[in-house]
């Protein structure tokens, strides 16, 4: 039987719930992936899988990827044909339900939640004409133990996203406590400078996005564009020739206006367009 | 009917579960309190309540304290008489179940989880002779928006607690990324220097514990001891005359050994003993 979206399973069981003792609930002790599904597959699954395994390794959460992939295959069977071409798949893996206290027992059974949600409806002009973004007041904390991981401790993103209600603003830019440019609330940031790409180093803060890695390892090389990962400042951003955001859901959005005290304007430049085109080719 | 511990309610319903879309589960978007119950009451409830309200205010989570107190009274009725004199009550309040994405709808119904757990069994000599503590490798991130709040983003504590297995070590000391002394994994830290108390400023990192506040506002004044809240370093700690830890569960533990490259020894000093005595008087 096929279902309308959302379809959510907990440990493979549709519409099941989660224990209030689950460490995902009590401590945010887990990781997640948000993936785009098209033609009944997740095009960047190998990258999502590697990040999930890597994140679980850093947090010492045991993970059997075969179990996750079996549950994922099972839930996709339940999705209507019309939804299979355009949906969002979210996978949450937590350390599982245990007693009180921070100490980690060696006998944990991780909890796997998989949800298939309707695709997010973003305006087409975000892609073609670019987006307005603002500088968030919130500053990300630096923690080398957690940097890069897409873990469930997301209060910084919740507070940053709550800073604006203006529907004309699509995203918010985040700096860390030392003033380094890190990312956007649900996106990574790339700068174009002198026909080369620069993206912030994420060794102290930020989420190392799957699309960021795909652009660094596949899209930019295919386009023959050099790329540097380094510490970046706000000045680096405002002095860029082009700026774009990316994530594995929407792909690449050019930034047209950056609002930070004053408005900084950017045009949808040639390198951004080139990368959008190559990305479409690689994912089609 | 009375139950054996633990007894856990979700929105007032015993043994209910939590939605996998609850923002407590998906983002750690909520707060908690861990309280000691004795003689069927929570002695420091007014302090817990104020912190809960204050934390929810900072995160813009709507909270009706009357609902929480009614559920709390109800669950306490279900606790066996023998357990009522010594148990742990944990209250979790989240922003509630909503859809995907960081954005906060104005129409949220917070989720309230209340659990009554058996009291933690700590050795009596932790109280009388002191504890061994170690310096954790993990450094806390600084974030003025989240500092002080007892929120559900606790991966730092999970990772710090996972650093040691040695049962002789009771707690771990945490510095922030700038090397400031902040707290311990599940305790606050006080230093005795020249017959005065010093405790770390928590405006950039750490949890502002209920027992910390009770000591600052009630216990130290009753004992006539001056207290200073300021930035502290590791040098401040190792050069102290006495060091103690506190939380609202166990009260005050003297530190006898601090392990940080070398072993620093402290005796259970007169001010720590005095504060332990006054604390017992105030809570009896």
C-alpha cells in the first residue's frame, strides 16, 4: 500500500514513536542527513552515507549501514510514484534509549528514524536570479570535537533562523565567535575571487555539507575551477566577485544581496552559472 | 495505584512516547531540569522553576508553569512512599512536534516529559573525603546566546564524559576554547582563595546550576563568606586553597585530587565543610 507524504518510520515501523529516554531526545545525541530524492533514488547517497558513517565514528555511535539502507529501500517502496520524483528524505540516527546521565553504556541499540517529506517549494528565481541573505547576530561556538558533523545539537541554527521573518530573505550568514565566516543556517557558502573558488574552513565550526563536498570534489574539478578551503572573514565575502550558497536539497543559489548594516549587491556571475550547469549534468 | 521507579509521563500520560518530529528530538530544541526529591517535595523547586522560565524565555519556548506543576504533583502521587524520600525528578520541556526545517512556527504546543528516577547512588566518602577529578580534553564552545541555559544540546557533555572509564574519577573539569575554567561535566565549580569564594563567570559557556545559585545567594551569605563571580583560569584552580563541586542532586563534593598532567592535591578545607553544614541546615 502506498501512502501520502510524510511517511515516517522509527526502527522500520511506520508511525511508531520514540522513547522519552532516547538520547536523541534527552541530549541531541545523534546525527542526521537530509537528502533529495528524485526518480526514486537519492543521487548523492554515497556522499550522505560516508558523512553519516564518519559522524557516527566521531561520536562513537555504532551504526550498521545495511540496516539503514534496508529500511530506506523499504520506505521508498511505500512512496507514491508521483512523489518519488521529488521528495526529501531525512534520516536520524541516535545513540538510542538509555537511562539518565551523560555516561555512555556500551550496550546501546541506536534508534533509526527515516522520514520521506514533500519537497520544499522554493521560488524558481532563487535559482536563476539569486537570493537575498542577511548577516545573523548569533555567533557560532567553536568546538573542534563537533565541527563538521551534522549532529542533532541544532539550537544555534534554531536561534539564528528565528532572527528574521521577512519572506524576501532566504538565508542567514553565520560567523563564529572569532568573526570568521563559516556557513549559512541551512547552507554552505562559496565565494568567487579572481576566477577561483574559496569556501570557509570548517575545522572549528559549521556543518560540512554533502553538496559542499560534491562541489569541491566533483563539480569544480569538472569545470576546471581551482578551489581553496581556508579561513574566511566577512571582508572576504563582501569583496567577492560572486557569492553562492549550496545544499543537497536545492543545489546552488546565487546570492544577489547581502544585508549586513548596508546592502552588498552581487550579480549572478559566470562561474556560478557554470557550476549550476555542471551540477545539473552530473546529477541528471 | 503506585508504581516502582522510573515513572515517566509525556504530557501527563504515563509511559507515552514522543513524536519523531518533536523538536527536542530533531534539534535538541528544549530545556531540562534535574531535581532532587526528598520528603515528597523538591527542596529547590523555586530555583528550578525560575531557571526553567528564564531558559524558555531565552529560547522563546512558550511555557505554562501551572501545567508543569500540575503534572508534577500528579506524578508524585504515583511514587511509592519509600521512594518519595529520595528520588530524582527530571523535567524536559521542548518546543514540541512540528514539521521539517529550523523555522519556528508560532503555533507550537510544547512537549512536557517528567520522569521520577531512583536516586543516584554516590559513595558516602565523595561527600566526606572528597572526589578525584580530571581535566577533560574537550573544550566547550563559547556562545553568549546559549550560555547558562540548561538546554538539550548536550553533546559536549556526552563527549567529555566519554573521555574516562576509571571509576576512581568522579568528575571532569571543562575549560572553554579560550582556556577559561567553566564547570565540570554535571557540576559547577567553586574555588576557595584567601577565605573567599570564587566561581567562574558563565556568560560565554556553561550551565548556570541551581545549586551554584543557591550557594551564591543563600549558603555563602549565611556563612558570611564573600563570593566573586569572574573569569577563571586553570592556574586559578590549581593555586586554590580548597576546591569543591556542586549540583542540586548531590550537594557539595570537596575535590581531593585534580588530575591534569600531574596530580594536584587539596584537603577538605574549613570553608567547604562550613558550606556543607549550612547547606544541610538550609535544606532540612
